[in-house]
């Protein structure tokens, strides 16, 4: 039984880091699915998570991805964003998140702040540039860019909430 609790402790530590990885626009929820899968494969203590738990967690992770993607583009789409603007917004938000993670020199917290800020700014500028390329007037570009930025932040927050839910669900399943 000591092996089970050692593996459970490692699972909780890995998944805690995975939750934070969501802030860096990394696939933290999928890391939790993978680590839980390895845990279920490696432990057979008669207690704890089962394959049903893995399937539920995988479903939640997929839901989180869809929620992030739909929320990110829905706000801009409501303002009349073109596909070009939404694609550039998505691409630059990823680039901004990666770049921002390295620009704020505060250990741990700085990376998260930089990644979220970079993703938001990337979403804004991607949508703005996409609309400029199309020839949209400046006021409308600003509205669409702002909507893309707000949508990206809401999408990241929604995915983080799903990630926290996965983490809590897995922790509870360790004692069942």
C-alpha cells in the first residue's frame, strides 16, 4: 500500500504543475489525463481511480479545449471579425503566450503573468492586423481586437477552471 500512496503523491505533484501549465497555454489538462492513465496502469490497489475515472477526465479535458477555442473566437465573431482576423488572433496569442512567459523576470509568477498578458495582447494584435489586412476601419478593428483579447482571457480562464476541476476530481478519486 505504501507504493500506492507514493505514486498518488507523485500524481498530485505532477498534476498540480499541469494545472499551472494551462496558464502558459500548454496542454496541462492532457498531461493530467496522461499521468492518471499511467497511474491506473501502474497501480492495482483495489482503491482509487479506475478506467471510468480516466474516461471522465479525458472528457473534461476535451470539453476544456473546446470551451477555450469557442470562447476565444466567439467574442470576436460577435463583433464581426473575419476568419483571417480570428486565425491571426489565435496564432499570435500562442506566440504572445510563449514570448510573454520569458519576458517577466519574476520566478514562477512572472511566467504565468507574462504568458496570460502575451496571449491577450497577441489575440488583440492578431485580430487587429487581420482586420487591417481586410481594410476594416480603425474603430471597428479596435472593437474586434478588444473582443478577441477578452475572449482569449475568458477562454484561458474557462480552461483553467476545467483543469482545476480535473485536479480536484482526481484527488477525490484517490480515496475512493
